[in-house]
C-alpha cells in the first residue's frame, strides 16, 4: 500500500504540477496577447495621429502656397490697375493737349482767313493804283503798253546777261581753283602713298672673265668666235685692254641680256667655237622666253592686274628689258598702275580697272619695232586684239593727249604717267642729248615772228618766250602760246610735258623837264 501510494502521490503531484504549469503558461499567453493588442492599439493611434498631423501640415502648406499665389496675383492686378490709371491719365492729358491745339488751330485759321481777305483787298487796291500809274506813265511818255513792255524787257535782259556772265566767270574761277587744289591733293596723296625706287639703265653689260687668256678664246682664230657670237646674238662684243671684263653692247635689252647669259655660260663651259656658240645661244633664247613670261606674270601680280592674255603677259615681260630715257619701262608701268589705282579710289572710281589701264598703257613699247606707228597706237591695237575693255584701249591710245579724251581713266593714266616720268631720279639722259633738246626747244620758239628771246628752263619742262610788244598784242600773245605748244608737240620729242609761258611787257617812259 505504501509502495503504491508513493507512485500515486507522485503521479498526482506531477499531474497537479502539469496542470498548474499549463495554467501559468496559458495565463502568460493571455497576458502577452493583451499587451500586444494594447501595443497595436497604441501604435495605430500613433500612426493615426501622425497621419492627421501630416495631413494638417500638407493642408497648411498648400494653403500658404495658395495664399502666396493669390497675393502675387493681387499684386499683379494692382500693378496693372496702376498702369491703366497712368495710361488713362496720360490719355486725358493728350486729349486736353489736342483740344488746346485744335482751339489754337481754329484761332490761327481764323486769323489766316482774315489776313487773306485783307491781302486780297490790298492786292486789288494795288492793281488799281498800278493801272492808274501805268496809264499816267503812258500819257506822259507818249508810249503804248506794248512798246513800254518791250523796252523794259530789253533793259532787264541786258542787265541779266551782264550779271549772269559775271556770275559764271566768278563760279568758273572758283571751280578752277578748287579743281586744281583737289587735283594737287589727289596726285600728292597718291605719290605719297606709293614710293618706288628707280635705277638708271645703260646700253652695255659687263661680263667678268677669270683671266685675260679667256679673251683670246672668246675672239678665236682670226676672230671667228667673236664674229659667230655677234651674228647669233645681234650684239657688239667689245674686248679691249680693260683687265678682267668683256663688254656686251646693244640697244635691244633683250638681245643684250641673252648675249650676256650665253657668253657667261660659254666662259664657264670653256668650250668656245662656232657650233657650241650656236647651241648655247639657242638654249639661252629659250630660257629667255620662259624668263620673260615669268617676269610678266610676276609684274601683273605685283600691279594687281589679273586675268591677262598670255600674249599680253609675254609683252609685259619684254618691257623688263626696255628703257625710256634710262627708266625701266616695266617698273614705270607698275608704278603708273599703282598711282592710277590710288587716284581712282580717292575719286570713287573702279580702282581695279584703273590699275589695269595704267599697267597696260605702254604695252606698245614691247612691239613698236614690229608694227608701224607710235607706241600708243600699237598698244591700243594689241589690247583691242586681245579683248581688253574700251577704257583700257583708250588709255593706251590717249595717255599722251593725242586724241579727245572719252574716259576719265585716260586722264588719270596721263597724270600718273607724267608723275612717274618726271619726278627726280626717274629718268636720265646724256649731257649732249640734254643740251641738244634745250637748244631745239629754244630754236623752235625763236622761229615764230615777233619773238625776241626764248629761254628753256626747268630741264626743258618750261619755255619762257619774250615777245616784242609793238608787234604782238595780248590776244596775239595768247594765240602764240597755243601755236608754240602745238609746234612742240608735233616737232620735238620730250618726256612729260612742256609749259609755254609768253611774256609781253610795254614800258612808257617820259621825262619832266
């Protein structure tokens, strides 16, 4: 019994322990659930309150934004209202001003109407008085109206002619002075803006030789080498006692330069005989043709004259070896091109066309030995043949004032040509030619009847003629100046222009006794 009681008690106790343990666990579970529910309720309440706060904040923020936008709209409306008020005030002032002007206009119009009526009345009265005066004058003078009118108109016409003539002479004098001043300024400015160096050209070229023994080889046996060279080149070779040099002389610069280059090659080669001379001269002539074309193209580029015919470029290149009173014609043509272009641009003309006219004005000098006529006519014919414009052709034909000028560019070319040819250092001539030219000029002037003395001054650019006042009056002196200028143009050769000054003086002497 005791043995059974012990396990039984243990079972009871275990059962009770389990029962109480289950009750404790269940109680704890119920307690945890309540706490969770309470916590969830508290969290839900917190979330709800937080949402409400956020919603209220959002509502407040939107309300503030709406109020700001509303305030801005109100301010804009107020500004617009003030602007409208200001415009309305301005319009009212303008209307008042217009009303004032209308009243002033009406007053002025009324005054003008009254004045017009008064003037009309005075004119009628004046016409009546004038008519009465005319009738009285007709009665006093014994003339009818037509005769008196003709006399008055005739007198007015004579007075008007006299005043018109005096006014025209005055205006012509002023215009001439202004034109001369403007021309001097234009030419002076063109020359100042363009400066070109000048070198004197000669008709001989010197060639250095390594030794005097080379002179004998150049001459050859019995002079056959030098004769063959002169025949092939058309120049004169001067071999004298001057040590170390041989002189090549010719008036044709192209031939002289060809001969100089050919002789230089022969001296460097050392083989000098007639066959070799012919080969070298032929080779050098081909090189000269190529060099002439190159020089012409470079000159056209320097002068600013594009699109030239190949034949014209070749002729321009030949001007490099042509001189006029020792002035290089190609450099002269380039200078005239620049001067003409500068003057044309100052006058508002086509500078490109002016440069073309100036650059090609002496083109005839490259072919005047091949064609008949002076270089102006030859140049004009060549330019016309190769399709140049009428202005360019006319400039070449008339730059020496040989014909009537039809284009202003011809006048500019003539002025630029005179400036380039006459300024110091541009041209040079021998003393004999210089003296002979002055003597011919003075002799031509003295040959006219009534001329007592003639003096060539300023290097032959002016001739001063003193006439006998008993044989020539003032009008005849003016005619003499013109005739002498024409004779100089027809009979003499001279650079630039010659000024003719005829001086006539009458002296009356009496003695008081």
